[in-house]
C-alpha cells in the first residue's frame, strides 16, 4: 500500500520539472555568457507613455490590485527595449501597445498558457489603431517574448521582437538574467520604477488560478516557453 501513489508522485515531479529545467538552462546559459560590467548607467528610464496609459487603463478593473505591479513591469521592459534599440523610436508605439498586452491573458482569460489569449486581446483592441504589419509585429512580440534563444532575423521587425524578448527576460528574472544590459542600468531602472509586488504576483498565479493542482499549473505555464 505504501507504494500505491508512487506513479502519481512521479508524474507530479515530471510536470513540475519542466518549467524549472527550462528556466534553469536559461539562467545557466546567461551566466556562462555574462561578463562583469562596471561604469555609470546610461539608460533613459521611461515612466510615462500615452499609448501605454490609454491601452492599459481599459483593463484596470480586470487587473485589479495587480495593476501597479504590471504597469511597472511594462515601463521597465519599455526602458530596456528602447535602450537595446539605441533610442530608435520608429516602432515605439507598437512596442508600447505590445507590452500592455503581452501578459494580459493572465487576467482577462485566467490562463497560465496565456500567449494566445494575450495576442487575441491585442488583435481586438489594436486592429483599428495600427496597420496590418504593425499588428503582426505586436503579435510576434507577444508570442515570442518567452523565447529562450534569440529571435531569428536581422531586419527591423526581428530586431524589435528580440529587443523586447531580452527586456522581458531581464525584468522577469529581476536582473538575474542580464541579456547584455549593464547592471548599472538595471539597478537604475529598478530603483526608478517601483516593483509594486509584480514578482510576488507572478509567483502566486499558479495557486491563484489552479489552487493545489500545482502540477497542472506548472504544465500549463510551461507552454509559454519557446526554444
């Protein structure tokens, strides 16, 4: 009788191990590629955007008490993204809109596998405000912001997707993963834009949405990763 639950325990461990292994590999790769950085920060910290505020405010009631935390995450990612793009503002409004929607499915659809629901929300709310090419860029930013390896390509579209991808990894890991961003810049951004409990919110989403069914939650969450 003492062995009756062993298959269940093994399956649970397997489910739980998937996101842990994926993130662990990403962190290990980052440390392997990381060099020490020194010097003064040279990043422009962005704390206000009309595009962000217009789109995000429509979800204030849906996001609820997580609003300030998610808003801060958006602005930290925006600051990093624009720095990676050397301040080129050609696609800034597209990046701003995409960042509003990139995690929104967690709240609007209560989904841990939230990439598709988030992209769907962006399509609904952005289709009359952006061109078809811009909508495609917004979708790719959302769908690939958890990609572990670089987004392929050397055109403007790919460079924007890659800039946002790296930015989200930096902020989601609280700067543990730097993606080439100096620690001085990360420290400046984090000290300028309050965390407001954002990372606690991320940690709490599995039990919030799936209760004690942690294996199911971990399995669903693993689906946001792209190699």
